[in-house]
């Protein structure tokens, strides 16, 4: 492969990286207009951690399994307004 071919491929790669952002609808608290800090509160969480005992008597953590039994609520981090109706959108935008 010649040098010019290689640079062509590189250019294509850069082009494909450009992503046009769709209309972003930011979650904003209707009470205090906060759009930065939010709280997610989970009810009735069972935390289960599985440990394996090694031959020398020490333990290794094998599995961390948490289970949410209750509701997951979503609040404004500023004034505490219940924004649970935006929670689905929050999960969609969580990376
Ligand atoms: Zn608020």
C-alpha cells in the first residue's frame, strides 16, 4: 500500500467520526431551572456479594449482584422536586 492510499483511509476514518447531534432536550427542573445536578434514589435495594475462600484462608470477591426491589426515583439535586417522570429520559442519556 502506497503512502497516498494510507492517508486516504485515514481521512475517511476522521470523516466517519463526525457525528451530527440530534435535537438535545436537556432535563431541566420546572421548579428551580436546575439542569446540572440530579439525584437517583433506589428503594429496597439488596446488595449481595459472593466471596470465594481461597486455600490459604483469604477471600476473593467473585460476584457483585445488586437488586432493586422498590421504585427508582429521580429528583432535582437542587430543590428536591420529584422529577421521576424524566427518569426514562435520564436512563436513555446515561453513558
Ligand atoms: Zn429544582
